[in-house]
């Protein structure tokens, strides 16, 4: 069966949603595999124009990301050119019938190919509708995924998420995703109005220890690492029903119980492991990481500490 394969630069491409985000005048390439004889076009050439070779591309067969089956097929190169803002679909048809799942193409004015932009609640109409139809936690993760597929993830990301360009931005990214999801949905951000509360593991712990905070610290015991005050009793995952959920905050220790290095968010929970979505990761600068819930440091402390947010 014919299918599309995205080679090279993945900017704006969300394979799970069969979605390609493009900025104005951007060009991007797809392979049409097993597509000999199919008619290739978009529903609206004024939004995005598709041009394709009619014959097999010998150079495409050298692509190491192709499966053995795909390499044995005719491979045609499709070039998409973004012409004007809007949404359309790329199709490969025979006698008017689709032979691939149509690819949704969304052309934006945003040069970074992200649907959630810098300004508060700045979002495309399509993604706004999507976010408003899901639970808040899922909306936070959806915002983070939008950024992960953008051009920002291909750069170093510094200076983007309401932080100075000389500051590590992992915690600022987590806060920004929560803040944008809440603003788009018209809800109050449980982390409050100050993004600094998640700028480091130490700040996140200090915030979560406050009696008025709508969150619970898990796997941390002792005083605040910010000012040495207060006292946090140890609670493991599941205490009083505080199980891990998507968009909960993950704090990574370094070396021992008193060392800290990173802030990220739970993307999904899989038994004794989790997948996190992380900013400030180099190249790509936003990515998902598999982590074990049982990982311990040399002094016996768990590597991962959690801020479980009291929101559904």
C-alpha cells in the first residue's frame, strides 16, 4: 500500500497526527512510497503547492530511515511549498480515490512552525479547539508536543520561554506549557503568576512545600533547599492517592540526595517507568525521555522527585 515517508528535516512534522506545520514560503520534502501512477495534489494550491516527480528517485533508496520493504518500492519525491496561511490536505489518488491517508498541512505566519506562540494564549484556531476539548493535563502535554515538533526544538531554545538567554530553561519550559494551556482554556494556572517557581528543582521544592500550594511533593524529605526552612515529610508515589499523572513535574537529582540538575514533566506512566517531555536538552532541545521509577543514586536516594499537581 502506498504511504508517505518524511526524510531529513522533521521541522513541523507530527507523525502521530499525520500533520505538517509550515511557515509561509517554507519548503519541505516527502517520499511517496509505492506511489507509481498516483495523482499527487493538495486540496488548495493557494495554501500549499505539491510538486512530484513521476518516476522512481534512485537517490531516495539510499535513505537509511527507509524499511527494506520501502526500499524495494517505487519512491517519488514530493516537494511542498507553503503559499498562504490556512489548512489543506496532501493527497495521492487513483481515479479520485485516496491511496494514502491524506496529510493535513497547516500553514502559519509563525516562522518557527509552532501553533502555540509567544504571546499569552496565542494559538491557531484548530489547536485552540483541540485543547478546549481535552482535560487540562492533556492540554499541557499537547502544548509541549507542539513545541517539540517546532523549529525551536532544532535550535538551542535559549531565550524563548520568557527567560533570559543566559538561563537554563527546562523549568521555564514546563511552567510555560502549563501557563499557555491554562490561558487558552480560560483557567487559573495552579503554579500561579510567577514563572520562577519552576526555574530550578530547588525553587519547585520550595514552592511545593508551602501550605497554600495546590501540589504534593513525593520522594523528598527535609527542609527547603532554598532557605533551609520548613520541614517536608517523606511520601512515596501513591501516598493519599497522589499517583503520577501527565504534566506532573519531575525533578532530577544529581550525585546524591542534595544535588539537583533538571526539571521536566511526566508525559506518560508505564508501570515502573515513565516517559518525560524535557526542554533544554541540546539537540534536539525538546524531546521525550524514558526514565525508571526505581533508579537510585549512590546514597540510596531516588533519582526522581515529583511535584504532583492537584488538578484533574
